[in-house]
C-alpha cells in the first residue's frame, strides 16, 4: 500500500510552531496515524489541537512578547485607522452617489475594519519573528474577545447586529490575512512543509 500524503497546508501550519523538536515529533506521529486513518478531517483536527497546545505553551513562556504584540497591534491599527479615515470618507461619498447610502455603508463596513486590522496583523508577524504564529493568533483571539463582548451586551436591532457582525468578521479576517502574510514572508510554503507532510 502506498503512503498517502497529509494536507500540505495543515502541515505548513504545524511547521510554524516554535518548538522544533516537539513539532517534528508531533508531525511524525500525526503522519504515522494519518497513514492508518487516511482522513483529512481527522488530520486537520489533530493539527489544530497541537497548535492550541503550542500556542498555550508559547504564551506561558513568552508573556512579555504577547503584551508587546498587543501594543504593536494597537499602535499600527490606530495609525492605519487615522490614515484610512479620510480615504474611506471620500470613497464612501463617491459610492453613495453611485450606489446609494445603504450598499455603500455595507461596503465601507467591510472594507474599513479589514484595512485597519490587516496592517496590524502584518506588523505583529514581522516584529515578532520568535513565535510569529502564536503572536498573530493571540492578537486575533484578543481582538475577537474585545469585538464580541460589545456585540453580546449592546447590539439590539437586527440591522445594527448585522452591520456589527460584518465589521467584526472583516476585522478578524483582516488580522488573520495580514498576520499570515507576514508569517508566509519568513516561512513560505516550501520543500520543508512538503517533506514534513511526506514523513
């Protein structure tokens, strides 16, 4: 029976974790178990469990970097928000004339949080080369808690709830995209990830 390769993207994500000896052991064990089970869903689930344990371990050992990542994200998000507000305002006025106020508000509601949080995620990844994936995931997790808490407590109307959800999802996606672009800059999906997926 020929060896079946596990999903390359999942193996690449596993390769982003900081502890190389532990990562290699986990990747080897997962590869062997994958050969017996041959279920990509099972492999992805196991990779996310390993990543969760690795993130918890990194946060426990590098708590100062975690605080610094939040400060960097806040400063970059504030700066990008200030720079984008005049541009978004001009774009919103033009879109209102072409599309009407409702659709242009939906577009701005999705575009602005994405463009504010993507540079912050990128800055977190580029300024924290040690534990990059952990710091990006930490930033996204804190941002999720900060943005969902007001939604649970204060959003009452259906339209208001929909707009708030749109902004929250856009911000989280922007942070993840920016962060993983920064990580991919230093860890491209290369032969190493494919070697780990082949065992």
